[in-house]
C-alpha cells in the first residue's frame, strides 16, 4: 500500500530560556522547542516546521540578517538562522524565502565545551557576516561567516578570535558597526560580574578591551546596540541599551568627539549639569577617533528582573535606515514596556505597558519587535507566547493576537475525542490541553489550542477519553496515587460548537449541563465547578471570602469563545470541573484506558512488586472499583481493550504481556487467560487490530511482534517485523479493508522517527474462531525526519473516522520533545 504523509499541525511550547526567541526580517519567529529549532508564522499563528539537528536543549537563536541590519541586504532571497544548544554546538541554517525550504549548512561542535548562552550577529554584505557566541565555559568567540554567492555555493565559517572572560561567564552580547570609522566593530558583553565590557575590533577580529561600564548592581541579562543616530547636532552617536536583574534599564551613549590628530586632550563641554545633561564616563580610542561614553538615561519602572531589552527596528528608506527612539523591555514582573523620550524634555518615559497576566504565568523571559515595529512578542515562564499588535489609528492601541501554543515539557499521552472533534494531550508541564481545527477561518482549518481543562500540581502521565454517550469526560493520572475524572463544562461545549461548526461528527450539546466552568484555589489541586445559576453570585462570595484572600486567586470567568482563545484566557478561564477521584493505587499513576462502550476504565501505577502492579478496573458512572487484576511484577506500561471489549491487553517492564478476559455482565468475572514473555527488553507499547483479536507489541529490544488470541485461552505469534534501528516506544493500528483484514501499523521510536507499515492477514475477519494465519508486513513509508519528533515518541493515536466523514485519515503523535503533532495520511 503506497501512502503519502502531510504535516497537519504542530503544537509546542518555547524553552524557558532568556535568549531563546528571535524574530527575523523574514517575518518568521524562531525558537527552541527542546532539542529542535521551531519556526512559526505570526500571521497564521501556526508552527511551520521544526528543524532537527541538535542533540541537546536549544538555548538561543539569532536571525541573519536581523531586523536591524536587513537594509544592507535588501531583496535577499535567502536568510540564515543561527542556533546554539546546551552541549556547546552551533548550527547555521539556510532558508529559501520563496520556496520555504530549510537546510542545515554548517555545524560547529569543537569550540565551546559548555552550553551556548547567547548569540549576536552582524551582516556586513551579501557575502559576509560576523557573529559572536558566548558560553558557560567562559569564552566569547567571534566568527566570520562567508555566505554563498555566484562562485561559492557553500557557506564557510571561521573562528576570528576567542576571548576568555574568566570564571564569571557572559550571558548577554551585542555586536555593531562603530560609526565614523569604517571597518571597526564594537562588541558589548555583560554577565555575572555586573559590568558591561566594551571590546573594539575589525572585520578580521583583532578585538581589544576598550573600557568597562559600571552602574548595574546585579547580573546583566540583555544588551542591544542601536543604529547610529544624530542627537543634539552632535556627530553620529551609538546608543547601547542594557537591562539587569537589578530591575533597571540603562541607556549608554557613545559619541565621537574629535580626531586625535587635532588635539591630544578630549574636548569637554564647559556647562553645568542638569536633568538633560549626560554623566560622562570612560573614553576609548578607535583608529584616529576618540569616543566618549556617557549615561544617557536610567529607566526604572519594572518591579522584577528585566530579562530583555531591544531597540525598535529601523525604518528603511531605500538603502538607508532611520533608527526610531523606542525600546521594548520584558520582565519577570509579567509586563512588557515600550519606552520613548518625551518630545519637549527628551526624558525617557514608559508610554505603553502590556501584560498583567494571570496567576499561572510567572513572567516574561524575553520581548521582541516585529520587523515593522507594529507588533511585540513575549515568551513566558509557562513556555507560552504572547503577541500584541498596535491596532490604533491616531493613538497606540495594543491588542492581544493569536499565537501558537503547546506544552513546555515532555508530552506523555494523547487521546482523540470519541468522534475525533479534538485531540486531548497531557504533559509533565502539569497541564491537560485540547487542540482542535477551527473551521470558521475561511477555507483554511488551522489548528489551535481551544481549552486547558486541567492545570495541576503534579506531572501528568496518562489520560483516557470516556467513550460511549453523554457529556465529554476524561480520566487523567499524574505523579500522585489518585486518578481524577473531569467533565466538559457548558462554556467548552459551546466553544467547541463554534470551532467545529457543521462538522458531521459533532453531537448536539447537552443543554442539561448545568456547570458553566471550573475554578481552583491557589494552593489546591481540585477544580471546583461553577454552576450556571451561581454565576451572578461571584461578587458577594468574594466579599465573604475576604479573609482567605491570601490563599485564593482571581475567580475564573468561563467564557464561550467565538474565535481561538489567547494565552491569558486559556490559562485560567477554560478549566473543566473535577467530578470524581479514584483512590486505590499505592504509587503514581502510569497508564489508563477506557473500553469502547464507555463502561470500564483500567488503570495501573508505577510498581516494583506484583501486589503494587495490579490493574484496577473502575465502573464508569459509579466510579467504584469492580476488580483488581494481578499478573505483572513491574510497572504496566500500557493498557488497551480489544475493539469488541472482549479482552484487555497489558504490557509491562517485566517483558511480559497479559491477556485478560472481560466479562460483559455485572456478575461476570474478569480473569487472566494468557501471559507470555514476549521480548528480551522492556515492552513499551501495544495495539489491537480493529478488525480482530490480533495485536502488536513493541519493545526496547527494537522489535515489533504480531500475535493473535487463538480461541479463548491461548496466544500465538503470527509474525515479527524486521528489526528497527532504535527502541520501539509507541504503536497504533488502524483498519484499512475489513474484507482482507488489512490495516496500517504506526511505529514510533526512541529517536523520534515514525514509520507506517501495511499489515494484512491471510484470512477474512468473518469470525474470531477461525484459525489465524501469518500476517504480512510491508514498510509503506518512513517519515521525513523534518516531520518527526526529535526525541522519544511516547504515544501514537489514529483518529476514528465517523460514518460519512470526508476528512482524511489522521495520525496524532506526542513525544519527549514537548510537541504534539497531527499528520494527514493519504493513499495514492
């Protein structure tokens, strides 16, 4: 069977690192998502691709050209991206703007011995660029990058100079052309020693220390040079903005005073000092000119560490660029501020403040301007993006915009809604999220996060959607001994109706649902319902609970969204109420599944003994335990009911699988019918054939085996797939043609790659008592690594197709690279 695969959706959060994000002149945003470099388009609010290559967490990214120096290479059809990771590796990526094609062109791994913390680049011409990289190993390295041109098709990189900064590494860099002296380059660096170090060099390196700027009283976190500007009829000046953990921002001015051939003593104005005068600082020489450094302004307004400061991108007029007087700062106080000088006094003031997030976001790691200066982007403590755009005509009016979102830690499990309307995911970032295609955006149906049903205090390991009829429900298990049951709120059901519109799979919402949403106290783990009739009583409740104000957070306001919600709404106003807690397990929950009729839920926990490794069966509705199944000696890694709910399959760390017979009546017992050591290593995954009682198991021993329940009491091995190149960590089986009992088996591996295998039996699936024959398995397609995860695939799930559904077959995956992906799989 020939198959074609397309990327449908990527959901991923941003690494929570200061210099992780870069917004380029191309209009695209680059950021690190675990070991991958992700690219997203702010206009569509979609992640376009993830670039594999790094073997460790991506710490920083930098576009070449940046928005600041793009005027030097206007109409360039190829842009470049630099990325650095925590293992000291630098990668240079090339992007063709017209074709939207990416490729890795250079990789340097033998210079930095520890993580790269910061990058700063400078375009010299169409064929040359410079950049600097700082590392935790105490080195700052200046590089020359020779870009491809007519006679040179490949990119070349060379190390111009390596500067040792001692035991206190640099964490902020900025590189710029020095005004007035062609060919001279200035480098500012700051870090743990609370000083800004200025170095001068040329385009071949030769960097020497020029001076130090003192004033900050804590770590320097961000530095950014402006383009040369003319102030007060002086010569061209260069402005340097610096931010620090001392909560302040400083603007330093560097102005060329006079040629050293005319005088040996720098000239100083003989005027009194007032508010608008500068405080003179160090003097340094560059070639035949001297430069006076002074403190132009001290900006105080943030209430916490200021992690990021950035000059507004220049206005480009032909081959010239004009630097606007505007600075964007981002802080851990949950705000971004735009600073500009007043027209009359020249004093820098805060003119715009955005942010003030809910309790669930702990501040911003960085802020960035759009190339046109009309949008600003922040990335926050929760791995989230926050975008505002100036929509005002006569005055500034910054409004929140849609952005891509996703988990910021390993995504441990996923499950499709029973009719495939949305995808539910759980993660070690302690959240449960709902992703769905939003059908109201014209012909396109882009995916968005539409709800965050659970915000927890423990890492969430597993989830199961409750099948059958009735309201939407799910059970989740975390690093605690309790499984929790959640039920969809009325506000979510109405939002979902807006999202799916006339989707044929969507059931009419249940008007009997009386729970509007959910709320949670600051120190609690349970999400309590907000009832429809109690919605107007919120103010009086707040007054009566005034004594508990230190332990509570602002009340949730459940909302029906007619367009995809933004982060501020998702983080608090889309919770589902918790309806039940399931007590019984002795350790942290590890695996969950629900039968296809929606009557039983099976659960397992982390275990090192047979008694703790019991599988508990819970009755849906009453939520009482109905049985405890013993078979395994170690953690049960995955559970799955057969499609006719006759059997429950479990696989374990003890290298065995077990088959349990599931009785249909209330009095019927559930008992073990087969147990077998199937692999030489841990069995991570299992999957049933939708058309029969065949199933597949996948293991750390790099094999996938197909088995069949023979009769009602034994299991027979039908076939074994050729050995894979890495551990098999996830399996999912979807039916293709019932008449020949054929299907597609998706295989996910430890290195993040995914393969699809066509499997077919030698008999029809007319009955389960016929003699099973060997299954044939043929590799249909091996996913392009660019489409795949960059770390372990933890779960695969096919979307069940409804009758008359015109949507293509879709495969969802999640992995340790903190991403959720949806693929469209088509025959051709």
